[in-house]
């Protein structure tokens, strides 16, 4: 079955442009293929299959819209592309075949929540399976993970913030279920900006919240000898990392909680100017199914 799936992806990759160009379309294509592979693999298994979309937007890919409510630190010339991407994932999940047994959409914006609720009328085939929650992701995720019966449930979570909203403890809660496969859109550019050149200006609390440890400091900063304004040597602690090392550190952190269930291959998403915006990671929650899940994720991340 796996070989047939990989062959079908290769044929489609060569013959069809599903969503057009741009990094948003790449990610939607990867998500679409994984969801279809996931429900196909589990269609004869006695599990309730759940799709969880956090930061679900309105469910649609609509006209691009800048997010002016973001702090200036996170604004970027391509931020509107992130908005467009967030509005496509829910619809792809609803169109997955075979279908999921339940769809959970989480959004903090009341206006977008209202749009998400309309999906029940717009998708009658799965209307009774759609649940919409209004609230903060870092409150919803641990609560949901703690109360669900994971002996009978398997899930895919798409975690796609447009900045640094996700706490590490939310990722830990997902890993502890041992039942959720998770796609994480990591805000590479935003984190890089939090890592100020001067160590004293780094956003220490925010970075520790994102990585779940203060070890990022030793990983990203080094002592350097420079000259002061009078030409005398002095020692400073300065930034000594790049986008690649930031991504590698986050992947290493994921392996501390997901073990071997973390895909080796990732996807760095760049804006039209070639600047990295996000990095897409995959981790499989269930140890038994992790080898196949990771193999599929590695293929999709490397080929699409």
C-alpha cells in the first residue's frame, strides 16, 4: 500500500500543479497528500480519526490580507501569504478521502470563528462531525489532549501560527498522547528576530517559552573578542547562529519528546525575496505507526 501511495504522488507531482506556485501552495499540497494517506491507512482500523486545525482562520483561502495587529517585530513583506495559507487547511481536511470521523477547528478571532461555523452548512457530508472552538491555542491543546480517550482515538494536528504564539508545553502535551501526528509550521524568521545580535537584547523569556529550555542561549550565542571605540580588546557575548542552526535546534528539541518519530526532512519556506519565513516539521505520536508516518512525511517534504 505504501509503495502504491508513493508512486501515485510521483505521477501527480510530474503531471499536475495542484495549487500553483508559492510556498503556501507547497505546504497545502503536502498537507493534502498526508491527510489522504493517513485516512486511507487507518480506514479499516477501529480508531476514531480526528483532524485538529489550530489557528484555523476562516477555513478558506481568500484574498490576501495583511495582519496589522501583529507586533512590528513580526511584520514581513510576505505576511499576507501566511494569512492566505491559514485559510486553506481546514477545507483540505474536509475534502480528505476517506473522510475523518471528526474535525476540530480552533480559532481565537470571534469573526473567524463565525465563518468556521458556516462550514457545517457548506459541507453537509461531514457537518455533524465538525466542532469549532473559540479560544487560545495554549489553553485548548493541553486541555483537549488531557481529556480525550487516546486508546480509541488517533489524530492529525496542523499547527500553523503566523508568529510565535505556540508554547513548548503545548507541543509536549501533544507528544504525551502518543496518538497525534503533528505538522508544525515553525516561525523561523520571527524567532531569528528575537535572537538579537547583542545577547543582552535577546527576548529571553519568549525564546525559553518557545523552545522549552534556556539551552538556546548556549546554542546560539558565543563569547567573542572585539575592540572598543578606543581600540582596546574586550569580550562580548554575541549571536552566532543562522536560520539553519535555529531549525536544527528546534528539531533536536522535538526529538526529546517524540523520539524517533520526528522526520529528518523539513521544508524551509521563503518569501518572494528569498528570505526564510517558516520551517515545516513533522512528528508522529504513536510509536507503532511512526516508521511509516515518518517515511511518508520525509517523502512529501523532500519531493513536493
